[in-house]
C-alpha cells in the first residue's frame, strides 16, 4: 500500500519505530485514509 501510494493521490504516512539508544529500527506504523460504509 505504501509503495502504491507514490503513484496515486492517496495520502499515506509511514513512520519507523527505533530504539532511542542504538537507533535500531524495530518496527513501523502508518496512517492511511480509509472509507467506511454505513451498510456494514
């Protein structure tokens, strides 16, 4: 989804989760717009 967002108009924010002392990346999280239907 993140890579696909570079070629579309979708807004996606991706963040890395790092250890403060070593700056080692231990994970990631992100935000994206999602449309919900009232039918479900």
